[in-house]
């Protein structure tokens, strides 16, 4: 779908403009690094546009690391793009800085009138982990401070905005503290960190969380390459249920979405075809691919009492 000859492409997110065109924002880093494991500290946010989610036209990058010294002067990572009530677009993104060797993640904001030219909002991060509920940097417990991958959506009752975050609880077995972090805002600028919307369930982290209503059912989509509980099945893409889009999410009873090579997918409506997943191809035959897929039809996995719930104490 989207392969760049000179750059690897990985995490991505999607939004439609007033003309019905799809915009994809994605992480990219030069293949001149040779080792794809080095890409994370070289990441910027790329941008392309499409009418069919399959053929893409590359546009100028949306955001690159800030000039130092700054909290996001090393790399800009995964986020989401939403339109505010004033008609302006907001790009919420993860930033890491050189001062902390990229180990502390925070969330920032950029603003645009046309989805193409973006300007940072202020000089500092917008939302940071609150130690009341969330783990801060502790190299004995985890290799980084997880506070990334913001997913922002409007409250269904009109009461402001919600942000889901890849985060870790500040208590419990160190390998399985992954939770859905939560913050709320009345205006997309001022945010209050709230308690997590899930409890630890054997996952080290819940990456790129997304909420969607599929066939009338609120779903949380997330992925993970860190599973602490050996009784959990070796899957990387999961869906979890809740009474509504505000959670709380029953991660202990999450169900796997099987795909051999896909990672960090997003649910997107693919016209008359229904819901689809678009993500990046990770490793195939041991080699990192780093390109986005065409839409993959999404079929809601049936509830199964064996995947995560029985092992992690969910059901």
C-alpha cells in the first residue's frame, strides 16, 4: 500500500477531510540506518493522502523533532489527528528527548488549518504521566517510561474529550503492568490525568490503543510484543470489550486478532466493504519490512473463555 524506497514506515493513523480524502500520518526513518532497530530514535511523522486507502500520494512531513534543547528533540512518535469544534485540526503525538536518552515519553500537540502545515502548540508537553496511578521511569521495573500513543475522541454525551494512552500501572508484577491510561479535557488543550481504564492483566504494555464501535459493540483495539504471563497465547493484536467507549476495558478477557506479520493496526471504515485494519508489516521471515498494508478485512473475533481471561484472572 505505502512503501517508501528510502524510508521504513511503521505506526500510522488516519483521518478524512471535508472532500472525503484520507490522510495517513505515519512514523518514518531512513533506511540508510541499515539496522531497523535504530529507527525509533530517528523517527519523524510523515504524511500522505488517498481517495481509496490503497493508492497514496506522499506529502511533506507533518512533524519532525524539535530543535534542542527541548522535551521532544530526539524523536516524534505515534499519535492521532482530530478536528476541534473551531474547525482546526489537532495532531497529538508522542515526544522523547535527548536529555533522557529517549527513555521518558510525553504527549504534545501540533495544530493545523489544512492538515498539511503544522505548528507546535507551546514549548512544552501537553500531558505527562501522573505517579498517583502510573509508573515513572524505573529501569529495574521496565526499560522506559511508557506514556505514549495518544488516542483522542469526543465524549459521546458532549462532555469534552477523552485521551487513551499506552501506560503502565505503578504497582503489580513488573512485567505485566500494562494499562490503558486516561486523561480528559474540556477544550483539547487543558488535560487532567485520570486513573487507568483497565487493570494489569499480564501485558507489559498495550500499544497504539484505539476505540471504535463495530457492529454496535464498543471495542478497544491494541497490540503488544510484551506478554509477561506465559499462559497467555502468543498473539500480538487484541480486542477488548466495555459497556461503552469510555470503558472500563476488560483487558483480562481480551481476544486475539490473528495475523502473522501485521503490527500497530488501526480500524478504518473501508466503504461498502465494512471495517478494515491497516497497519505495518513487521518481520517476515526474520526480516523487518517497514511498509503499510492495504486494508485487511476485519472480522470481530468471537468471545473465547480461554485466551486471556482464564490465564490472567479475568473470567
